[in-house]
C-alpha cells in the first residue's frame, strides 16, 4: 500500500471518529481514491440512547463528510454489516 493511501486512510479514520459510531469491528481501506468500509458497525451505546440517532442517517452523514475530503472519489460501505 503506498504511503499516500495510508495517510488518507488515517485522515478518513479521524473524520469518521467524529461520528457516534462503534468502529471496533470495522476495517477501513483506501485504494485508488476510493474508501472501502467492511466489517460490523453500530451506534455507540451512549449515542443510541441519548440522541435517538438512527444508524443509517449517521452512516450517511459520515459518508458525506468523507466525500468532502480532497482526494476521495468514492465511498463504498456495501460490505458493512449493521448491528442495530
């Protein structure tokens, strides 16, 4: 993996950490200007009860935030399994 891809993956991880998602079982890859998310994802326990957030809406917001990062052409979350 080129150094630029590793740096971009770290930048994406920092951006997605701003959202109330439990990412402990999720893997992020960045290849050819595309971000790939795979594994399991769910809302943090405190976020789900306190804010009544919906997982799909939070993921959509995270996806949009990642798309605004210069150099990201596509965000692929099709391999994510949502734990409600």
